C-alpha cells in the first residue's frame, strides 16, 4: 500500500453547496486506486432544529396558500441528513462521481473495473483531484476523513 493522500477536516452549514478539492501528483501511472471516505454525524439529532429547518424550506418552496395546511406534515421530511460525496479528475479529465448517501465508503478504480459511478482505467502520470462535494450540511459541524492509496487493500 502506497498512501497518496490523507486528509481530515470539519465543515459547517455555511459550507453547503460548495466543494473541497484535494490534489496529489502521480509520478508514474497508477493501475489501482483505493479511496476510504467517512463523515459524521450523518443525521441531525435535534428534533426542534429539524422542524425549524424543514418549515423554513417548505415556506420557501410551497405556495403561500398551502403553507397553513402543513401542521405535522413536516415530519414526512425528517430526519435531515448531511450529504457529502466524492468526484474524481485526472490529467485526461473527469473520472466519475460517487453520489452515495453512505457516510462510510470504500471506492476503487482499476484498469478494468471501478465502483459504480466511477470510470475504470489506469490513472496517467500527473495530477489527480479528489473533490468533496458538500451538497448539504445540516449539523452544527460535520467531520470527514479521506484516505487515498495506490494498490493493495490496506484500510
């Protein structure tokens, strides 16, 4: 196992709808790339804040004449979850995106196979970018860990 990148960080709701890019350099082509990605917490546990955020969203997107009829209907949209996903680029362009809801993932790209959403093929020498797509952060803070390595299955 040859670690290419290890990173961790913390994001907040103000980071929603943004991206964090990590770039590393391959000194030779890479035939097998592994990625372990995890974030926590997944779910907003505060029910009062959950109701407040859902009502705010419904108020923004529902026509005014339907807003009074919400009552306890907000519960249909509960729980609220953080959603962080990954996408990949190399010297030849886009290598795919893994838009999964699982907060703990192991992705792989080899010359002949890849995790769903990712494009199989050897990574050429040069730069590789792993993008963390912060679709939605609803908890006060959300911590993430990212580990990228070449070859072998060494979690």
